């Protein structure tokens, strides 16, 4: 059986984030120079704030839309991302599940339940951990159906399907 790759992130969104970032920064710098020429001190303070806001906002937008992918294969799960990749074999997991969260925007969560929690934490340090356990928030909910099919194919022994989202969320409300 072949691996199944689910891509996340969007290059077009990344470009839009860069355009917003550069646009607000240029507008802030222009506002600063025009205010200096007219002698408006208040606008001289607003200009840098607009520029810094554009830099921060566009940077966050670009970070959220960076390209990543989740690979489901016969050996296990792999998360491939620049400076943040990890891989977990199926025999290390007691259960794998998915859940949806609709707040603040729809997102898909991958729940990993290790066989030996203490050993798992020591061995797989790069796997994200929340207060509720090893939960990976996937960037968008678009790949949910494909991921469901991939987990049914490659890990039927550990896959538990869609479960209620932690913290009283809607769970498998779709």
C-alpha cells in the first residue's frame, strides 16, 4: 500500500499575506514622511504603529498559511514541515482519532494516544502536546475526509474515527 499525503497551507494565501504586510508597512512609512513634511506630530506616531501592525499581522498570516503536509503510511504518521517535522510509528500508539472544532474558525484536530505515555513524551519530543494530551491542530478542515480514509486504510487497529472535541466542543458535528 502506498502512503497518502494530505497537504496543508496555501501559497496564494501566503502571497496575499506578504502583500498585506508590505502594503501596510509602506503606508505607515508614507504616512510618517507626509506627517513630517506637514508638521503633524500625531500622524508621526500613528505611521510607525501602522507599519509595525502591518509587519506583525502579515507575518502571522504568512506563518499560518505556510506549506505543511501530513503523511499517513503503513509504518505510521509523518508531519513534514520546515523546522518542525516528526514521525510516529503505529506500534507506539494505542489510539488515533479526529475531531472538529468550530471556534473561532473550523479546524480539524488529530488526537494521538500513546501506548506508554512517559516513554512517548521522552522519545517524541517534537509531537505537539496540549493540556488534554497529544493533540495536533491541523491548519484547516479541508483534508478531514481524506485523512479519515487514510487512517481507516493504514491504521484500522488504532483508528477510533471522529470523537467529541476536548473541552466540551462539538465533536463530530459534521
